[in-house]
C-alpha cells in the first residue's frame, strides 16, 4: 500500500515514534514519547539511569509487544502500549520482533547478549538468518570482518568466552549481518575500558558513514555526542529535550541536570 | 462468658464472614464435621476420609513448591518414608498409631533434610527433576530389602487408625483442619514472608541478609513433616504401606491437585483435592473412561482457568483494594479497611509520571 | 559377559539418547518440561502394533505411518493446549502429566492392559565378540545411529538447526534476528516427537508394550537430560551412554539388580548434580526479563 506522506514529516523519516506510552501494570516506563530518526542520521538518546531508554529501544524492536502477547493472562501480563511506531512508512507497533527484523530494523541489545554457546561464526550466521542468498551472506561476512578483524580470528571460539569488548563487536557484527536499514544500539560502551570504548564508538561512526541509520543509546555523553547528528534527552519516561550536540551542550541547565556528570561509568 | 461469646462472634464476622472465600472454606469445614449427623454412607465417608488425608499431603506440597517455589516432583519420598516407618514400627514394635504417625513424620523430616541439603545447590528445573529421583531410589531399595519391606506386596495388617469408621473419619477430618490451618499459619507468619520472598527473588532475599539456604532446608523439613503425617495417616487408614506410596504417580498427585486448585495459596490445595478426589470416585460410573475423563477435565478446566480453580472463583467473588491491597467481597462499594472506592471496573487509574 | 553388557548398553543408550535429545530440545527451545514425552513413544509402539498385527501392514510402512501420526498428534496438542499456556509454567507441567495419563488410558481402552509384542522384522543372529546378537538388534542399532546423525546434521548444518540453537540460548535475541520463535518451537516439537516416535517404533519388536511403559523411560530420560545439562545435545548423548552403561552393569553384576537400575541411574544423576549443578554440559540460559 503506498504511503501518503504526512505533512509534518520530511519524506525521508525512517523511524517515527508518536505519542508512545508503555506501562507495566502501574509502573510508567514511557510517557507520551515522540521522536523521529531520518534516513542516514545518527541519533543519540541519552538520559539518567532508569529513564526508559532501553524500554524505548525494546518497544521499537517489538520486544515489549511480544512480551505482552506471550504473558497475556498471567499476573505479569498487564502491559499497556499506546501510541504508534512507524518504520519506513509502515506501522510496526503490532508486529512481532521477527517481522520488524524483516523490515530492516535491528537491535544491538543492552549487555550485548551473544548466543553464548554458539561459536562466533554461528552468531554471525544467526544474524544473517533472513538473508537467503549464500553469496550475500559471504559478502556481509566480509564487511563485518573488515570492520572487526578480530571476529575472523575468533571464528570458532564460543562467543561466551570472548572478552567484553569482543562480545560488543560481535553483537554489532551480528546485527550488521541482518543488513539493516536502522541499527538501534543500546549502551555499547558499558563495562569497557576507555580505549576499547573509543574504538567501539569509532566503529559505530564508520558504520554510520556507510549510510546505515543509527539510533544510539549511550551513557558516555561526550563520546556519543561526538558522532551523533541529533540527540534526544529522556528523563523520567519523557523526552525533555531535543537538539544537535552543540545546542544541547550549550544549554547550561541541560548540561547540569542531564549531561553534567557524563563520561564516568 | 457472654462477653467472650460476643467477642468470638465479632471476630468471626470480621475475619471470616466478610470474605466469600473464607466463608466458603469455613462452612465447608463445618459441613465436613456435621455431615455424619445426617448421612453415614460408608462409601461417602471413606472418600471424604481419604480426601482429608490427601488434602494435608497437597497442602504440604504447596508449601514447598508453591510458597517457597522449590518445585518438587518427588513428594512421594515424604509420604512413602512416613508410611513405611509408621507401618514397620506398628508391626514390629507394636506401637499404636498415635505414636507411629508422629514418628513416621519425624522420619519424613529427616528425609526432608536428606533431600533439602543436596538440593541447595540446585536451581529451578534442575531442582525439580532432581527431587523426582529420591522416591524412585528409595523404591528400588524397598524392593531389594524385601525381607523387611515386603517387596512388591508391602507391609500390611496395620492397626486401624481408630476402632470405627466414624471415628476414623473424625480423626482424618480434624487432623486435616488442624494441620492445614497450621500450614496456612506458617505461610502467613514472619517465616512465611521469607518463604514468599525466596520464591519471588532468591538473590534479592539473600542480598537483604536472609540466610536463604537455612530457610529452604527448613521449608523442606516442614513440608516433609506435614506430608509425613499424611503418609502415616494413610498407612494406618489403608492398613498397608506398599511401594505405590513411593511411585511417580504418588508424586504427581499433589501436583495435579494443587495446580488445579490454585498454586501458592494453600486453600487452593484443599479445593483441588476436595474437587478432584471425589470426581475420580464419581467417574467410577464409567470405569473404563474414568482416568480419561479425569485427565480430560483437568486439561479443560486449566485451559480456561490457567491460574487454577480457587483463584478464578476468588477473582469473581472478591476484589482487591487498589490502595491497601486488602481483599473485599464483590458486593462492597468501598474498601473495608481504608475506605477507598472500589467500583472502578478494570480501568486502573494510571498515575501520570513526571 | 562383558560383551552382553556392552551390546545391551549400546542399544539402550541409543533409545535413551533419542528420547533425551528430543526432551532436551523441547525444553531448550519451547521451555517446557514435557512429562508426556515418553507417552508419545508409547503411542508409536501401539500404533505399530495395531498396523502390523491388526491391519497387516509391512513393518517399514507401519513405522513410517506411526511416526507421522505421532508428530501430527504432538503438534496439534502443542498448538492447541500447551503453547497458549506456556507462560504458566506450573500449569504446563500438569497439562503434560494429564496428557500422558490421557494417552495411557486411551491405549488401555483400545488395546487393554495386556502385554503386547510386535513380531521382529528379521530373524537370525550374528555372533560378535562371542555374543549372539540378533539381526533385529543390529538393524535397530543401525537405525538409531542413522537417526542421531540426521538430528546432528539438522541441528548443526541447517538454518532451522541454527534457529533452534539460537532460540534455545536467547529467544528474545533470536526473534530480533528475524527468527520466528513460535515456528521454531513448533518445529522443535515436531522433531522431538518424531524422535520419540521412531524410538517407540524400533523398540516395539524388542520390548513389551503395555500402557504404563512410558513411566520408566520418563524418569530415565529426565535423569539423562539433567545429567547431561538441560538443552545440551552433547549432554544428552553422553548422559544416555553413561546411564545405559550403568544400568546394564547393575543388572548384570548386582544381585536383584533389575530392581535397582532406576535407583542407580538416578543416584548417578544426583551425584553429578552435586558436583556440577548445571549438568555435565549445562547451558547457562541468558536471563530474560
Ligand atoms: N518489566 C518491568 N516491569 C516494571 N518496571 C520495569 C520493567 N522493566 C524496566 N522497568 C523499570 O522501568 C524503568 C526504565 O527502565 P529502562 O531499562 O528502560 O531504563 P534505561 O534508561 O535503559 O536505564 P539504564 O541507563 O540504567 O539502562 C526503570 O525504572 C526500570 O526499573
Ligand atoms: Mg538501559
């Protein structure tokens, strides 16, 4: 069905979140969140612990909806999702995660979550699950190896035995294997040494340069702002500010309240 | 005296009559006690006697598996240990049931230690599947030492639980009421709160300074105690303790009753037994189809009441106060404890955050 | 003597492995403890009995039909009853017990409580290591080995296998990578029940059929799955070998060993768990929220 472009959105809006609210029973995890990511952008999403950043990414990737469907009728099943998530002009808030993956939206989850008992290569293959043509899989593999040469060396190793930094590279590589249009990355630098942190973020910048759109959640604001084009600040389940890195950094109030103590883990 | 009666009545009204769920249980117990006054069909008495004994067994399973969350697939170990111990003491040492049943229960407590301590290291499904092993191992030993245990045939010819059928009935019913109330009191006590906490989040419970291994072993012993009392009562009532008391199906029975009735509630265990056990007997009208219909009805009921029968009924008869979480009869408009209005169907007021 | 023990152990190990692998896969992917797993094995046995003895079909055809029937039955039951209840873990537990009882009673109703047996496919025997081994045994061993290799191939070399292994590890992330968890789980149930069906089919000529024949293998399979590590294929294979060998040793060497074989294997399981609480090749499942 051809999508009628909405008046307020520029035609290249890849992801639009409109008035999204998420509640688990009586706990409000997201409250009327609206944001957009245009094609080609690298958008940052920052905010204090417990602000709802992970919840936002999980909702966009379809995991919250999926959890709700599975747990319907159980005591933990009272999950409410309101509002819309539109990806590439199509509503995705009622799709299962694998349907969303098929459209080209992929999540690099918090805590990396490699398939621990699978080898590095199998993890990457799992990422390429939806790619039918074996030649394309090989090509994607080469791209990922080009970006993270260490993964080629570690191909046969069980991913659970990789170091934290290597696991993060694997998680990003696995997501790239799906050949995504939008890459949602949740806290890639947590738990890494400053050097590896910078390295990982630099790689993310490289990925952004290849034309892949990125939505990046990051604790380390100064590192994140160095590579994002635009940012949202989320606090207490709401979007409290939006703007380019310079704009946000220039605002004394925001800097003190949300961005000030950034940089330390 | 009058004042005391008055107080009793007020307590009764305030604690039992206010809630439909409690009223049902109370009048159910009264009915059980009063039944023989009007109706003494030996078969019916037998079914209810057995149901009472099994209700204790079911409640003991709910204590460890439902309340503490250590899902046991091998509860027959306690039942069988106690049954055999009571039987052997009765036959070989000539002790009367009042002595053998508690001693049997003591043996079950020891079994609780034997199961609980090794299982401390195990979690979740591993624990469940490991517990399954214990009664089977014991059953193997029972078969090998058949000169003592009677092997396949078991130990038979025990002293009766009480001299007459009616007395046996009252022994079982009173024991059930007292013991199940005791289990319920435990789950409602300070220890019970810790038990619930262990089920909800063991790591958090330990982090807040609770010696969780100790409490888990305690729970195994308590559960063993009550299951053992049921096992001893059963042995003396049936006048036999055989390998079937240790079988896998004996382990599965309480699981079926409790989950059907509603897990982690104790009263659900009682409801499950008193619905399902007589049901099996009623189904004797179609002997070949009996088990089939039994299993099929369980499957059907659970398909539509996945949390079990009792919670389903309670959900319809009682309403939880949104503010203080106390239960209220469905007829009330305001909470009996804090006065909050109750008549808001489903739509939970969502506090706007921020 | 030793030869006898080995031959016997090998055979049992194969059957146990087929049952345990299926059980373990189903646990890993669909997260259900399926206590009715061996009941499907029993149904397959009876199915063959009916098709061969009453309908007069040749054994290979009967085996094929039985497996298909068991798979269809298992998948239908799974989709209709188990899948909608999966979040109610304890409810699933007794649903599977009830299901096993239903199948047991259905068999009792149709075939009675008698012991039944199915004629062997081949007659004659060979002598290996001084032990007389019937051709039926050898044939069975061959089929077992073939089936296990096939499972290994599917799991390790196909996309479905990759999805099964990934979903068993972390079903959320598997979904995020585009794997349809519900489809994977259903296919896993199909594979597991096909293995149970095949196990039932090939032992039907060697063992005796009766409506309670699911109980003993069930405890053994649980022991193997736990011993090897829930969800681990390698663990199921090793566990099956260990338990089968232990059983054979007990039966042949210990007086009254037949009574003790269950106790002995379960004792081994508990010992292993005390040393390694997650089993020999246990998979630490990623915590999900
Ligand atoms: N399943 C749940 N049920 C109830 N509350 C939840 C659930 N999951 C998360 N929360 C709560 O929702 C809030 C937002 O969580 P979320 O993980 O989205 O925060 P975050 O911004 O990613 O934080 P962090 O920076 O620490 O990763 C937290 O307060 C969290 O405790
Ligand atoms: Mg987070």
